[in-house]
C-alpha cells in the first residue's frame, strides 16, 4: 500500500461544499485508515475535519465509511449525535481472539475494542454497528473463533462482513504455515 497520504484539508471542505451545492444527499468519507488523517502541519486531525465538515452541512448528510478501532474515541462517539452525521459506525475487529490479533500485529486487543464500541453505544444507543471478521487466519483454533463469535454477539453488531483468510504478499502472515488449509464455512446465524 505504501505510506498514507492525506488530502489537502481545504480541498476536502471545498469538495464537500461542491457536493452539497449540487444536491448530493449523502457524502461518504472513505479511504485507507481515514482516522490517521493529518493536516498540512502533520497533526492528526480527523475529528477536527469532521467538525469543520459538519459546520458546512445544512442539506447533505455525512457518513464515515470505516474507521480503525484505535481511532474510535470519546470525541468521535459524541459526534455521532450530530444530526448531519449518520448514526453508522463500521469498525473492523478482524478477530475477537487476543492470540489471533497479536499474530495479525493489530494495535488493539478484544478488550480495548470492546471498551471503545461500548463507549459509542453508551453515547448513542441507536447507532448502527458494522464490523469485519477474518476467519481461518493461520493457527486460528476453534476457541479463537468462539472468542470472535462471542465478542460480536456481546456487542450487538447489526452487520458483520465475514471474510476467509487469504494471503497478501509482503505481510507477516504470508510467511506463516497456513494450518487452516480447509476453507471454513461459517453459518451466518452463528454470527448473529
């Protein structure tokens, strides 16, 4: 993927104005690791950008496509109460197993993920929650999958995108022996 690059702050605001002025009802902020957005001075400023966009909006709604767990905090939770920000949060957990997340080199644990999502739900109980789950990661055991199922059920996700593990070049997992060579079929009802 290469290094992350943030679009120019003012260009984003101009684009939002243009879209709203041309009758676009919903504007979706999307990208890779959008919570890492930085301003021209290199300062992390995704929440500030959201606040400035919301000041502009009087017709259009704003939706965040997907945001990584470490970027979901109190300020973002409170912004979901704004009438122009859709009450929708897609936050990929990838696994509910501490062991699997560690092998994936994720910067969060199931517990820290749970605490962040619980804070969002406490602030906005009606929020629509979605997540991503990778199944069949190398060395994943049945107990790891059960941890994932339990976490998803406990947090009450409305939408779960479940993906079978697939090797991506230039990742640590590409060098693992894939002990889960059989594709695991997951009944959708298991994750509801």
